[in-house]
C-alpha cells in the first residue's frame, strides 16, 4: 500500500474522494508541516447539495481550492487541501459540494474540532490555542457551535425539581445557574439574578419540551427577585429556601455580633472561624480556646449557640411540626436576645417562614449547585476570567452539563 492509499484509508474517504499527494513543506516559522491533497476521480458526479433536491448525479462545473487544519501528525501540523467541486444542477444552478471531512464554513476538519472540544473541558481555551498555535477566537467559534448544537438536542420533558443559584462573573456582575436536582447537571445559564432570569430560563425550558406547570419544586436562596420570578413563571412549584443559605445568613449575623463586641474586647481578635465553623472541624487547641472564651459570657458565644441550635433543628427534626416548634422557640430567643444582628436574622426567617419549613417536607437542597459552583469557580480561575458572558456560559455548559457532544461532533 503506497502513501496515498494509506492516508485515504486513514481519513476514511469514500469514493470518489481519494488522497492524491502527501508531502512535507517548510512553514514561514521554519517548522515542517504535513500537507495532504485530496481530489476525486475524473468524470465523478455528485449530488446537488440543496436540501430536497432530486438531482442525484450532477456534473462538475469547476473547483474552488480550500484548506483545513487537521489533527497533528506526530509533532507536525497537518493540513488538508482540496479543490471542492461545484456542480451544475438543472434545478438550482451551480452549487458547491460540501466536504465530508469538515463543517461548511469551517477552517478545521471534523476530527480536529471534536478533539479540541474534548480538550477544552480540561484546559483553558487560551492555553489550548497557544499549544495549537491558533487564535482562541477561532477555537471559541467552533466550541460554542458544538455546545449550542448539543443543547438543541436536550429534552427537559421530565424535569420537575430544579435548583437556582447565582454566581459572580466579575465584580458585581452575576450569572444565574439552574440545575436539575435529579440528574445533577446544569440546564440553563443566564445573565443577572433578578426575576427576569427566571423568565429567560422558562423560555429556554419550554423550547426544550419542558412544561412549567409540571415543575413541582424549586430550591433557591431568599432573593426576592428569584421568588417573584418563580411565583409568576412556575405557578405550581413549591419554593424551598435552601438550608445552606439559611445557615449562611446565620453565620453572617454571628460575625456581625463578633465584630461589634470585638471593638471593646480584644479577646475576640482573630477568632472569626472559631464561631463560624462546626466544632468537629476545629482542632483540639481551637476547641479549647472557644470553650474558654464561651465561659466569659460573651455576646458572640450566645449568638454562636443560636446558630448551633438552628443547625440542630435541621439535623434532628424528623417532621415539619418539630421544625416549626424548634424554629418558633429559636426566633423568640433571638428576638429577646438584645443582639440586633440576631434579631434581624429572626425577622428574615419569619419573612420566609413557609419556604424554610418546606424543606422538612421536601428535603431538597442546593448542594448540587454548590458542587457545580466550585467547578465553575475553578474554570474561571484557570481561564483568569472570561472576556464575555457567552464564553463563560459556553464553558459552564461544557463542563457542568451532561451534553451529548458525540452526537454533534461525530463525522
């Protein structure tokens, strides 16, 4: 088997396509490159590329030379050259036949794009572009294409429980991420964190066969924007305030008490995490220090105990009634504590009473989204940020969505 036949087989070319020549050339930077020229048999006829055209055998009118970047051949860059035939169709006139090894309009082969999309899951696109000696803009263009194509295939017919959470993109710029709490994957990414984000999610959800009226449960934080959007766009969904957000607000209240008391009591300096971490996460020395401080009858120690009672309610309440009684006693204690941050936290609980108690009937949390958010932050750190929202959303779908990329990248 000579070289041309070998590369024809390796590229899986079907008649009338064939490799005509394979040669190494010197590039402008002094490196060697592999150039593969593909042609077709003399007298070959092709189908008219127009959809639905019945012309199955059209003569070649002329050719247009094209070049595509292919997968590297060992350490060498590889390129495919071909004179693409334009056929004379009696019905549609002169039309260019598409290359079976590349997407229309792409400067890369299908195999190159599929490989690069897979690598983009693990490497920042800027790093990948540097390794391939390509511009990241060209890579982003086809990565986004395949992610969009894969998302078009998504079907959300049976999705009935979702989690909604926001994450910062840059500074005070936020994106909202929606995850399927059953399948544990991202199904929507949109800019902002107000009620309009829920509208955009629902519009996208319906375009993928999702039925808003069938949505049973939505976990979220205490954002009024989210709750307004859920009430308007997902009318039958039960809102559940995520327990991790409730505890987060409790931690913030405890730390406000510590900061205020610390202005008069130097013993509280550098003790922030003694009060915010669970005792099982503390070292023996830290635990001994915390217990010693607690004997000083500190306001911070009282506030910390209130937070611990809240966590006990979540861990030990087996029914909604038990949780109701526990939260009622806790809120009464906080309201009579003379600790303004804890009183404000009690008011927050009362404003979201039903949504907080809903957890004890439907124990869903945003733990899935917390895990996804850690992946998102890692992706953002690796890339040192993203130039625009579209790139960021594309990478979230690529790394945190269960997209069937093989269905759209297979040649």
